[in-house]
C-alpha cells in the first residue's frame, strides 16, 4: 500500500511538472489575486490604519477594506471554478485511460486530489511570500494616494496570513475534491471521447444576417441615447414622470448587452464572409487560413467573448468613473473654497482673535462688498421645456472686485463689460444649459445676444447676461451653497443699484508654514464647524413685494444657513484622503477583474492549443514555414483579444461620458490614463498567450523530421 501511495505521489509530482506550461497562467492569476487579497487584509488589520485621522477626524477604512476583500474573494471563487473547468475538460481522456489500464477509481481520485492540492500549495507559498514582500508597498501607495505622510513599518500580519491560508486553502481543497470525484460522475465512454472542434465553415443564414444588422444598430443606438441623455430623458420625464429614468437607462444597458452578443454571434460571421468574397485579400499569404480559423473560433467562443467584453466594459467604466469623480471632487473643493480662509462679517471678531493669538501675518487679506437684491432671469435648459426661471435673492458685486478675486483664486484673466452687460454665476451644471442659437447655425442671434436680467428696483438700467459661469468668487459655500446667485456688473451700474442689505466677505491667504501649524488649523476648523453665530438667508414679504436679508443670530432658525467660515487646507486634506482611498480600492478591484478576464481568454485558447497541434503539423508538411505559422497564430490570438477590449472600451467611453454630463463634464484625463493602464495589462496578456500558444504548437513542429 505504501508503494502505491509513493507511486501516486511521484506521478502527481510528474504531472504538475509536465503541465507547468498549462498551469502557468492559472497560477499567475491566482497568485496576483492572493497578493492583492493578503495586502488588503494586512492593511485592514494593521494598527497604524486603525487610528489614522485627518484634522482630528478619524477615517473609517476597516469596513471598506473588509468589503473589498469579500468582493475580491468572490471573484476569485468564480475564476477558480471557471478555470478549473478547462483543466478537467482537457484531462477527461487521461482519467479514462488510467481507468482502462486497471488503476482503481479511488487511486485515480486520490491522484487528482493530490495534484490539485500541490498546485494550491505552490500558489499559497508564492502568494504569501509575495504578499508579505509587497504589503508595505501597497500600504505606502495607499498613504500616498490619501496624501498622508506617515512612516510606514514593514507589515507582517499573523491574522492576515492565517485568514489568507484558511480562505485560499479551503478553495483549493474544494477544487481538489471536485476534481477527484470526476471518475465517479462520468461514464467511461464519455471520459474517453476526444474533444472535437468543428472546423466546418457554414454560410450565414438569414438569422445570422438579421443578427448582423441588429448588432451595430443596437450598439450605435445605445451610444446615441447615452450621448443625448440630457435631451431625451427630460422630455420623457415631463410626459411619463420621473420613474421613466430607470427604464431609459435600462434600455441603454440592454441595447449594449444584446448588441454585443449579436456582434460576436452574427456580425463577425458576416464580416468574415465578406472577407472571403474579397479575393485580393482572402488569397494573400496565410490570410485564407486565418479567416477560416477565426470563423470557427468566433463561433465556438462567442459567448465567452461576449462575457469578457461586458466585464471589460464594467471594469473600465468603474475605474474610469472613480477617477472622474475624484477629479470632480477636486474641482468642487477648489470652487467651494478657492483660497485658504474665507469668512463672513459676522465671524470677523472670532477669526481676528484667533489670528492675533497665533501672531499670523497673512500673505494677503481682502474684503469684498456685495449688495443683496431681488433679481429675475430665465435660462434655456435641456432639462426644462420652458427654461429654468431664477427669481429670488442675488448678490451684486462690481467688476473690479470680481476680476481681482478671480485672478487671485482661479488665475482667470480680467474681463470687460459694457454698461448694460452682466456676468451671472449660478450653481447649475453647464451641460444642462442652452444658448439661444439661430436655427440651423451655431451663432447667437444678434438681436438677442445675452439673457434679459431684471433687478427689481426703480431706476435700474436694463441688463443682459452675456456670460453664465459656475466659479463663485470667494467660493460657493459663502453664497449659501450657490442658492444665492451672483451678478457682476460694471462699476458705474453697481453704484446705481441700491442695496436691500450689504454683505461683506473676507478672504485670507496664508503661508505654507502657517498652514502647517496644527493648533491654528485645529482652532479655525473648530470655529468653521461650530461658530458662535450663524448667518441665515431670510425671505420677507411685505405689500406683495419679496425682500431678502441676511440675519445673524446665535439661535438656530429654520431658514437657509451658510458656512460662514470656510477653511481650505484641513477640509481638502480630509476629502483627498477619502477620495484617494476610494480610488485606491476601485483601482485594485479593477486590476483583479482585468487579470481574471485576461486569464479566462488565455486559458480558453491554451486549452485548444493541444488539439490544434495536428492541424499545424499538417500545414508544415505541405510547405508552410514555422515563421508563417507563428504570424498566423499571433494574428488570430490578437483578433480574439482585440475585439473584446475595443468594444468594451467603446461601451465604457460612452458610459463615462454619460456620467460626465451629470457632473458638468469634469476633466477626464485621469480617467483615460487609468483606463489606458488597464488596457496595457490586457495587451500583456495577449503577448503571453500568443507566445505560449506558439510554443505549444511549434514545439512538435521543430522536432519533426521530413525526408
């Protein structure tokens, strides 16, 4: 019995060594997934991350990291089960042959169990070693993305090691048990059946042509609906209510999912059929064989390529959206607090007291006066049929003060205004606004340049808004989060306007050293969050006339309040830490998804490589060179990798673009950069797959002798 067990052990070791090339992609993907999982668990259990905080505010990282670990683990389970099917499918005949030569079923079962456990042990050892090695690097990268400067010790978490061994060890044990039961689950006749691939090229029928027409129609239709969301969705809302929004988005999603499936099942077959009719290209070199092979490859792998395309689209969309939201948050922070310290007139004594006690001599200190009036104007919008009417409180400021504030806070050039012209700053996404254009042209009507603006005061000149902007001088927060519109007029017009009430805002620019004083920043931050007095925008109606005033009181009123003290550095540090952390999590989840999708295509193609060896040997015997076979292999594998990533990237581009419409089109450079890195990883998978496939196919060709 001992001799039999020893023989089985030696046979299992030999099988693992002989199939090292087959296991390479599987082991690599599992190791990377384990490294990422281990590093996330190490960060979650590290004491330094449990007590991390910004500006006296603790950051809850543990729960998010724990959820991320669960997501990674679930996806790894899916990948392991899916990849394991390829290996078992390839080895059915081996199991049947072992049974025929007289080896008992329990020994065959034990052989496959031991082999699976050996592969799992290799993955565990390599994964834990690399996880421990790179855990500090992962942690340092997280701190870097969060903008936190802390000395990071080397992370060796016993809890992370134990949890990783239990989770992944249990998965590999489960896979081993599943593999070992195959001898009992299939009849011997089924096990001995050879894997066959139909290389017969069938002419497309009418259903194929119908699917080929539907595929681009649905895909392009989905893109069109996504790109015109702010045009069609409001129209549908006005007719059917807001519940139609979900139906609209689901329609786009279904168009892309069904269109993608039809693309791989039908459109590719029609495309290759047209190539066969293009004789000049079809009979050039090895293109005839490439087209024939691609025809049945697309037919056999259509559903897999469809699934890979959808996964790529979801992955790229998720990481691109996370990067875009990160950029949007940075823009929002800059627009809300464009300078180091902003405060209203009611907070001037408290702020001056703090600055005096800490002997702060700011780089600059500017005060800006506003006149509070009641104004009315209407802007054309894609989301409202009759436009958006703005009728309420507005703060009027002179052009000189506006130019000074915009130059200092946003580095904007100075603008000039005529006597009847005005600039209005409103808190609305510009993607939802329309300008009055001449029909059929892209120029403004000369007779209606600008938007009529009415300030409800006697002896006020007629004004027209010539610029709509979203950058509030001194920050949107000080204007009741943008509820209070800002109107900029010529200095002469400003003097003609009488104020219901005057408001004065102060801005302070600090030195870098002053911003690094923790005690000063802590006290200013506490004042910004818990001021002794609050400012409220109060509406008063008298004799049919609506008037707005700003009331300062220590009491809490039900009226609209504002942030009367805005502090840039601590709040920006907290926001950067939170958004940097979420981007970090999204980036590594996307990395796991891309590794898994690339590995699935790789394993699928390599599982077919052995069966294709005989075909390529025949081609060499009839005169085709090894280099020609190599070029043909690289071209075919490229098509199988290229189409899913191109189509998935196009889906993701329009999805990100649609989200950008709701976020007022923030900068997409970071989103495209991160998505580009994921595509590079996918391209590396193509090179590895093509290289291994070529070696599997060409190795027996190089050893053949022809006489």
